[in-house]
């Protein structure tokens, strides 16, 4: 019997019907559409979310988005406050100085004085500076709104990227776990053959090495998944300890882009936050230019006041009033001190040589802002074209990966059948398994690219 084992070719079991039966049973058990029966499922306490749900949560709960919303509110309140800067300014002023007799030279003191006035100051002309301030505040509010839109969009896209990658890694984990299970089953059969003497011990070692590589790849993939899940948890406001599991949306499919998608994508290019931010910055430089031009414009202000103004705080009734009206009372004093006045203030700034250079500086800044805005518009148009091309390319790669995966599965089934009857070697079987695993991984990556590109296109429209 020992001589027969030595002469038997590895992979062929002509004298051991039970070994052939075990291999045929293994082939039958792993030859269905689900070649690798065991997969990876969500943890019991995991939050199950779709990609769209992750995006929606991130755009509401991410710290950067909430900070941008508060900044937008601050800018809006500032713009609302400046809307009233064209109205008259009202104020109450009061002042009092006591100087008893003998403390100051009588020539320079009136024994103290006081005033209590209600004032109105109205600027009739200022070269448009107040109007420019209102416009600038409004542009700041608009800019804050576009900044919030940009941050919310990019945060959502980051969440979509992380969620899509997590979904792809979950699929990859399933492939690797199933591959490890497949190799475990194969190793049990090979070890049985080694024990009976029909297999070389090197076959068992080779299968174990192959499984070690799969386990190492699974460990790396799980670490990547943990890192992405932590970042996504922070974006969703769930914290780093959140347990997340991504699932495809019901009815979702990896479709090919249509002509309508291309037209809508190109039309949306000029309405992206980057373009709006650049155009708003250009408008801000125009306000700066107008301010520089109006720096030498005259200012005209009208002031009105009414109230009490009087002197001599050493007694309730001043001596001068008592000498002219011996029976005067404190009320007579207040009536004497009561009055009103009007004033007009005109200021004509003298334009120095610096004004001309300030205007030129603002003109150059305005031209630069216009160039940047035009460049941003062109960049967004190009980005729309590239995004559409990426979607089409990813869809073609997915279709090719599906064909390759099917071919690799058929090849693996054929090699397993040949191996079960001793018509091929273990190395050929392991190579076919790796080929099938690589094909499934490429298909998962292509599916991720399609999902991400499709979401980006739909999100921009």
C-alpha cells in the first residue's frame, strides 16, 4: 500500500474512492451562484443607513456646517443693522460742571454750567459711503450664504465618499471572509489527504499560506473600514464610537448617464457655490473702488437739538436772574434755560495725490477679481464635463467587471472540477481562486465609482 501511495500523482485519487467522493462533495457545495457561502453582516447595535441618509445627516449635523450656519446668521444680522444707517441719529446728552465762587478767575468761569439736550443728526450727503456700507454688508451676508452652501455641499460629498467606500469595504470584507471559509474547507480535505498519504504535506502548507494572506488582507480592510466609520461618525454628529452599517437604497441601481444628465450638469455649472463666491468677491471689489472714488466727496450734516442749557450751579436761582426778576422761582430758571438750536456742518475734503493711486489700486483688484470669477466659471464647466465622463467610464468598467467576474467564476468551477478528478494541480486551483477574488474586488470598486459619480451628478443638478 505504501508503494502505491508513492506512485500516485498528486491531485489524482484513483485508488481512494472516498477521497474522490469528498472532493466531489466539496465541489458541489461550493459550485452554486454564491460560491463563498458565508459573508459579513451588520453588528447588532449598528445604525443602518443609506448613502443618501448619511449625506442628509452630515449636511445638518457636521460641526463645520453648523459653524457656517452661525456665521451666516451673524452676517445677516449685520446687514440688517446697516440697513438703518441712512436714518437720522437720535441721542441724549448731558453735562454739568460745578465751579464755586472763588475757585476760578471770574473772567474765565461762570460758576459752573450744565446742559441736557435731545439731539438729531442727519447726514444729507456723504458721497455714497453709507450706501456703500449697506451694499458691502449685504454682499458679506450673501458671501456667508454661499460659503455655507459650499461647506454643506463638500461635507455631503465627503459623507457620500465615506459611505460609498464603507459599502465597498463591506462587500470586500464579505469576499475575503468567504474566501477564508472556502480555504478552510479546502484545507480540511487536503489535510485528510495528507493523513491518508495521498497528498503531500506541502499542499496543506500552501493552502495555509494562501489563507494567511486572505486573513491579512481582511485585517487591513477592517482597519480601513474602522477609520472611515470614525470619520463618518464625526460628520454625522454620532461621535467616533458610533457603529455604522451602510446599505444600498431600495430600488437603487447603477445606471448609465443619459443625454439629459449631461445637459442638466452643464447648466448647473454656473450655479455652483464656487462661481457665486467668486462673483460676490468681484462685486465687493467694485464697492471698494467706489469708496476710493468718493473719498474726496463733500459731507453735509444737519443737526437739531432741544433742551436745557444754563450757568451758575452754585445756587438754584442764578444771581443774574434774581437781580432782573426778584421773585423768580426755580421754574423761571428752567424756562429761561430752555431752548433749541439748529446747525449745518459741511466738510470738503482736499484730495491728495494718494487718492489717485488708491483708485488705481481698487481698479486693479476689481480686474483681478473678474479674472478669477471667469476662471472659476470655466473650471466648473470643465468639472461638470469630467464628472459626466467619470460616470460613463465607471459604468463601462462596471459592465466589464461583471463579465470578468462571471468568466472568473466559470473558470474557478472548471478548475475545481478538474482538480477533483486529478486533472490539474493545487496551484492552478489557488490561482483560479485568486483570479475570481480579484475580479469580485474590481467589480465592487467599479460599483463604488459608479455610485459616487452618479450621486455627484444628481447632487449638482
